């Protein structure tokens, strides 16, 4: 199950605001605060002091982990894609059917994106990345890892004779990732977020109808 919640694994009880976070917990707390502030103010208007205040921590504590706002968001994107790719890798270890893995990951990904309004942050970052190579790097890495992981899963399905052998796994993975993100980003930008899930599922359903070996 894909879970992109930056607070996953953190204690949400009243002791949640303890000042004795582990380094990992502290970074995830700052990631969650950055997402919330960015959605409210936009990336450009977001200040490090805003993020520290939202996290309930000092600016010094924030700067201990991230030297700049840009470095925080760069690492946030890396963290998101790492969670996603690790989840698909774990699914292959369970040896579940290829289509089942893709469908469950797709549904969970959509729920996670919607639950923390992550798409809104990506909508903020994409135009900035067109002009800022430093912000472009994590987005390129996000796509590289997402495409490679999905390609590995498609290739795995071919090896198990669940998927047809006559297509290029990497090219298909690239088309699916770009098309899927296009659906999510455009629906969000147009205020049609509720339609994104059904459109996304339909895309994957139609593609896999054509890729599966007919029994």
C-alpha cells in the first residue's frame, strides 16, 4: 500500500509535539509543515520561519536539517518518489499478479495524493522548475525513478508470462507515468480533482487490457 503521508510513522497523540524527535522524525515533521504552508501561501511566499512555526520547532532546528527552503523541497520530492518505488519493489517480492500490484499501487497513490493535497505542491513547483535547474533536478529524478520502477514491474510481468512480450517496458512505463501525471495535474489545475481518480484508473485499465496475455 503506497503511503506518501509525510507524517507516517510519527506519533499523533498529544506527545506528538515532543522536542525530542529522532532526525528521521524531525525531517518528516518539517516535510509535512512545508507542504501545508506551501499549499496555503505558495512556494515563493513560503518562508523558512513559516515552516518552523507550523512544525512547532525553532528556525535553528529547521536549519540544522535543511540549509535552504529549496533544499527542503528538493529532498521532499526525493522522499516521495523513494516511498513510491519502495512500495512497488516490495510488491514484487510478494509475487502478487502484476496487474493487481499496479492497480493497488495506483489506487493508493491517488488516495495519498488527495489526502495530503500533494498535487497542489507539484503544480506550484513545475512552473518554477522550468526556470530553476536546481528545482528541476528532483523532478527529473522523480520521473526517472518512477519510470524505471514501473518498467521493472512490466518486465517482471513479461517474464512471468502475464504480459505480452511484444512491447518495450520502459517506453510503455514512460508513457503511462507521463500520461497519469498529466491527468492528475490538469484535473487539479482545472478544479476537477474528483474526476482525476476515475480518469487515472480508466487509463491504466485500458492499457492493461491490451498488455495482458489472454488466457
